[in-house]
C-alpha cells in the first residue's frame, strides 16, 4: 500500500501526471512479418547500463524493435514504463537510466492561519466617596484576522536521462 501511495505522490510531482514513456514514444516498428504469439501479459523490464549492447544481443535472439522513449526527468515510477509496454504490445523493454544533473529551485510554501477570537470577562464593584456603590460586568471580544504566511524552501531535484527500447518477438 505504501508503494502505491508513493507512486501516486511521485506521479503528482511529474508535470500533471503525464506518462513520459507515452509522451516521448516514437514508433520504430519496421517488421513486416506476422507475430505468431500474443504479446506478453506481463512484459519483462531489463535494467541495463548500455542499451545498445543489450539491443545487439536481443536482436540476435530474434526480437524486433517496436519503438523507443527517450527523455530527461526526475524519478519516474516503473509502473508507467510497464503501462506503455503493455499498450504497445511489447514482450520486453530494455531500460537505461543515467544521471544527467541536478538543480535547486526555490518553492514558495504558503500556510493559512484561521482567524481567532478570544474573550475576556470582567466584573467588579465601584465605591463612591459619598458611600454609594455600583456593580459592573461585561465581556470583551478580540478577533485576530486570518493570516497567510509564505516561506521559501529550496528543493533539490535530481535529473535522470531515460532511454527505453520496446521489443517483441515474432
């Protein structure tokens, strides 16, 4: 459950929750034959250091390139890659991720403090110099207005270079 919540939070941090594997997908399917088997129900994801080397190996195994996605971003959850792999009918995806850099941005954080009302009750007796007296009592109310406070917080963001190659075996 925690992984799902974390994935949703990560998703919300990505510009409007757009799947970058979908947004930057480019079809490269030049295969003219027919596929004898249906695409994998659960595509395999291979995390590699050198996508081109791995592609050479799987090309020799008969896999065909369906398409590719390349982009720079912060952390992108793997369920987005798996979703695109299923969408395009891939049996396997070769995924490569390299550190591309980092940046620090200043993010304004605004907090709201609701208005607050406090009351003070006071009572007493007043004695006059000629022997008279009077009693008094009352409540005074003081309201502090609502306030918005803005703090500026530095946020350090790590940027990764992603490359994914979607493959299918005829």
